[in-house]
C-alpha cells in the first residue's frame, strides 16, 4: 500500500485513502499559496483599480469640489478608464464617477486638469 503525505506540510496521512491534507489549516494554507502563484483575476484587477481611484479622488477632494492637474493624479496611480458610473450636467459635460467621487477632464491654458466633485442628491436620475 502506497503511503500518502499531506500536500501542504508533507506529514504522513492516516485515514481515508483519498485524503490530501492532514487538517483544514493545511488545506487552507495550500490553496492560499497556490492562489498567490496564479495571475490576478480580471475582477480583482478592476476592483483594486477602482479602490485606488476612489482613495486618490477622496484625498484630493476634501471640500466637495477641487481642481487638480491630471499629471498629479496619474502619478499616484489614478487611471481614468476605471469608473463606476457617469452623470451629465445641463451644459453637456459628462462627469465620470468612482462611487461617490466624480471627475471631469478639462484643458485650461494648455494644461490637462481634473475637476473633482462629490456626488450630490440633485444628480439622481429622474426617469
């Protein structure tokens, strides 16, 4: 009869012949280590970028409205391609939002800037 060892720690297994791990801790740690070796899933990449974008927008928009050079935000890892929804104002400007923090890219005096806003109740869709 072939001797089986735990896939996580290498200890000899006793019990069922199809047993792979000696306990739940070994099973969990094995799968966790294996997940770290795999490439991040698409969902995780998107979720992480959204969280980073929100954190950056929040840090620069303390008062509810601000203007920041685009190079400043992007140097911190902000990626404007990742947003959760948008809002169009009466002038036709389209603000992109990352949860409750919005941004609009504008060019002033040949410098690219973001106008940062925070979601307001009047922005709700009325259908």
